[in-house]
């Protein structure tokens, strides 16, 4: 198991987990329960929510996917751009990994 992403909050960690799982890369979120203790403990990369791939063989592919995710300007998790479904043409809000109209997965690039 290898860490592939450190998130700014649990919501972003689960978004990243969903992106990886949409590419058939099993992953888990760790450290999300420490988020409730913020203010009591320092928020550092070690205490922030993180995403881990379960199979080390998926690590390089996961890093590539997440690099594309960040390169699209989504790394802060606040301004995730809308995307247009390639199948039905519906415009979807950025936080969705599947088209709400037809269920087609969001393209990665």
C-alpha cells in the first residue's frame, strides 16, 4: 500500500479516491478522522487526510492520473471546472465523476 495524495480536507480525499476507483484502482482514505481534532492537533501532511492505493503495482498509474487532475487546475479542490459529457452532451458540475444524465464516466483529460 502506497500513499498517492495528501488532501486539504476529507471531501477532497474522497473525491480523489473516487477518481482512482473510476479507473479501477482500489484505494482507501486514511486520516480523515483526525480532521475532527483540528485545532487540538497540528494539521500537517502526516495528520491530513490522505489517499493510498492498495496495490503497489497501481502506484505509477495513480500518480499519472492525479498529475493530470492537478494539471487541470483542480488541486485546490475549490474550483473544479464543469465538464461536458462526450456521450450525451450534458454539462456537469466539476465535482461529479459521472454524467448525471446518462451515467457516462468523466474523461480524465
